[in-house]
C-alpha cells in the first residue's frame, strides 16, 4: 500500500504534510521496536509498504477467521490483547 495512503487513513483529520510526518515517526518507532525482524515482517520501498500477515498475529483477522468449533472463545482474544 502506498505510504501516503496509509498516512491519509490513519491521520485523516490533519493536513497531508502533518499526516506524512506522523506516519514517518510512527514507522520509525515501529521499526525500532521490531529491531532485526522489521525486514522479515514489513517489505517495501520509498513509496510503498507491505505487511507479511502470515508472520504476524492480527487481532482483526483472528476474529474474522474464528470458527466456533475450534474451541476459541472471544474472551481468549481479550486476554491476548491485554
């Protein structure tokens, strides 16, 4: 996805230049937190980024792919998110 699009979605109530600056700061903090795993989990170039969801736990995907017969309870998800 285009970096500018990500910034517009996440910071839709501020001017574009401020949204882009906020995105750069947030991505820098995320990259610092992920350390050496950043390159494994996120790919891209100066214009785009792509998350490799198969290597990440994404709460929304867990909820969407929830199968009642799996024994997984939504309360389990809450515990994982705390």
